[in-house]
C-alpha cells in the first residue's frame, strides 16, 4: 500500500505540473506516460498477464520518474515560472490510474508484481529528493 501511495504521489506531481521547456510540457508528457500505463493495465485480467507486463511497466515507471526529476530540476532552476504556472488541475488521469492499480492489486500477486516494477524507479526518485534536500540544507547553513 505504501508503494501505491508513493506512485500516486508521483503521479499527482506530474499531473499538478511538469515537461521539457515548460511545466505544462512536463505535465503533458507525464500524463502521456500515465495513459500508456493505464492502457497496459486495462488489458490485464490474470496474474500471468500482469507478470508478462512487469518489464513494460518497469520501463514506464522509469520514464515517469525521469520526467518527474526533470520537472523538479526545472522548477528549481526557474522558480519564477513554477510560481507563475497555474495549469489546470485535472485529476482524471490520476483517478483512472488509481482505479486500475486498485483492480490489479485485487489480482493474486498483482500488488507484488507492480511494486517490483516500481521499486528501482521509486528508489531513484527517493534518492533524488534526499539529495535535493541535502543540498537545500547546505545552502541554508
């Protein structure tokens, strides 16, 4: 459940504002990756389906985390744009993803397979955030 919550937080970060050149671009790219994940998840009916999908999900999560990290770096580099960006807060993609993940988690072994697919990406995102916080603390001192 903790991994699902972390994935949803990551998704919300992307939906709330993220992409290459502007925050709107990051958000649109993140939403596109999330739609790809949703499309793949919607085809899953059995444990075997989700097991075959694991490497594909892993690649999707890696791409999503890359976009999230790029967006955070953009926000840090251009804080004035981050403050000015007031893009739409459409949660439709997030809601659909949440529903699909909940459905997959009800399949025997589904939760474990999804969490395994997310693991490296989530560790990478966590390491990035910890490093960013450490740099922030050093600047304050």
